[in-house]
C-alpha cells in the first residue's frame, strides 16, 4: 500500500527485503483524500520542519482531482518494480483502504503487507495510521516503511 509514486530508493528497498527470494507485488494506491486530511498533513510537514510543504498543502489536488495523478503514480511505481525484476500489479483504491487491503490479501493469498508512506506523526501517535489499523484487519504480518522523499 503506497500513497505516492515509489522512488528508486523505495523500489530498491522493497525488492531486496527478502534477499534473492522471488516476490511479486500487488500495489494499492489511494489518491489523496478530502480536505479534512489537509490539516493533518500540514501538521506532519511542520513536525518534519518542512514549512514550505505545509504552506503548499492547499495546492495539492484532492478527491476526484487526485485520481489522474494517482493513476500516473501507480503506473510509474509498477513500471519501476517490473524494471527491478519483480512481478507487479496494482490498482487505485476506490473504497475504504482497509477493506480494499483485506479483500486483496484474501484474493491473492498474500504472505505480508507492506505499508510504505511518508511519516504521519499525528496518526501514528494515536495508532490511526494505515499500518497500525491494518495489523488488526488483514490477518497477515504488516511491515511499515517510510518512503524516501526524492527519487
């Protein structure tokens, strides 16, 4: 489960987690949510000392406007995983993310879930981030990783 395009460092990291073992990836990406999430993202940016990012939160597409950038980010990520020698399929999340994740885990018989996100300090503090919530829902181990900022 990702929230933006994977960087080259992200791809290298996830494709080498299991050594030489061949793995395949089922990638879920949720386009940016609604405006209610903006405040939390701005607080996270401030906590990371990224004042410029916090002031630009209002410029980032939300909801339906985020669908096409999300599709492009997913395709870039899938191509990068394939270029690294992994099998990779993916889809945008249309429904509630945890329901979609649980359904996919059941559908493909996944061994584990990797949630690769930016730090979300507010959600993490209250254990409301996707990884913490997924651990109680999906029935397989959940590994939480922080994405690399730049490719």
